[in-house]
C-alpha cells in the first residue's frame, strides 16, 4: 500500500553538490557568490590535502520564491571544500585578523595538464585565494537550516 505525499515531503533539502569539471564549478560558483565568512573559518589540512571554508551563503536558489512570497531573503551555513590541494596561495587575506569578514565574489577553475589545475576564489577588496590541485573536486554542503539574512536584502553589485 502506498502512502499519500505529505506537505513536509515537499520541503527543500540542504544542498550537497560536487564539482568534477568546469561546468560543475560554474554551478557551485553561482550558489556561493556573495557568501561571507570570517578569516578564522578557513582551514587547510595539508596532510589530508583539503582546503575548506565554513561560509554563510546567500540562498540564490530561494531568492525568486522569497520575492514572490514577499518574505525575507535567507542565508545558510555551508562548507565549501576543495580536495587534492597541494599548494595554497593567498593575497590580501590576513588570517591573523580573526574579526575580518570576507565576501566571496567568484569561484573558478583554470585547468592545467593531465587533470591538474588551479581553483581561484576572488574576494571583495582585492583578496584572492589560489589552490593548486592534482584533480578537480569541489564540494558544497549546507550544514545548517536556512536563517533570515541579517540585511534582509539580496546582495547587489552596482556598476
């Protein structure tokens, strides 16, 4: 005997995405644009070859629904992890300043030879993080329930 669908079954599930090619990275990049995070939430585990950031991402996928229902925009805490990292370079990022909050503008993958490449994170204010990888694997995973965006507004980029 089958059960009827319940209202709770229609709820959105937390995002769990993996990027293994340039097109996949573009999807994750769109979802993490305008994410914010303190410097203290960036970690490179050299032994595990993993670079991760716990960020507060704007829920772009929910924005049209919020506008339609005239409700506040949302953010959610998510982990952005890059695997197989053998080198990390930072510019304009002071990890000692734990109060500094960074805003992620873009995420891109620049392929190299034989599957290697460079994952680049561009931050507002001329900051950048470059991750040299042996193979592309970027994971985005929501880890909390969505919450009302403190600004109650969608991020904008006036020209």
